[in-house]
């Protein structure tokens, strides 16, 4: 249940999603997550790092770990379901 608690926190899934294509520096990540304050981004990144799903690599920035990539892959079916649901809900 600790994982659901972490993923249920505001912006946590968005941060993971924005890291899906490779390392991102802090400011770029903040720009991609429009509306997120730097303090909240710092907190989420710290929590995700503590969970072992995100790592900080200088100079590349923040990136998913192998565990983070596995987590994102596991969330793939949920993403596909949400896409289908969104189309159905908007019809």
C-alpha cells in the first residue's frame, strides 16, 4: 500500500511520466509540469528517489531507475484503459 500512497500524491505520476523518455533537468521538468511549484517538485523527486524509482545523475538530471522503468511499464495497461475510457466518456 505504500506504493499506492506515493503514486496517489499530487504530481507523482506526472513526474514519472515526464521522465519516460530519459533524463530531464530540474528546470525542464518543472516547465513540463506547468503549475507545480519548485518546492513540491523537490518533495516529489525526493520521495521518488527514496522509493528507488528515480535517480539524480549529474549532469543529465533526473531519470527513472530500472525499478522506475518497470513501474511505468506496469502502469501501461492502466494508461491504455484510461485512453479507452476517455474516448467512451467523451462520446
